[in-house]
C-alpha cells in the first residue's frame, strides 16, 4: 500500500493493529456504513488444530467490536 495510490477500508481496530508502526494515516470514512458483522469459518476437520484455533482467536480478537 505504501508505494501505491490505493486505499483500504478496515474496521478501526484492525486499521490500528496494522498501523502499529505509525506508517499510515487513519481517517474516518466520509459516509456512514451499516454495522459490520465479522464471522470466521473453518472446516470441521480442523476444529481441534491448536495452531488454527490460535489464529481464529487472533482474527476474532482483532476484528471484534470492543463494546
């Protein structure tokens, strides 16, 4: 992204997480969007895989609404 003229729209918590080094500018959207529902899906075969369980938890934690 840094070397392009592209933009990305992310939930604020995800944007803040990706911008931990402070290399990007975070701006509010100029329009209101409906609430975002984030879901995580996986194949039942991987239900007990500890590495994938950890990854799912990090994704949910990063994108979840803090309220």
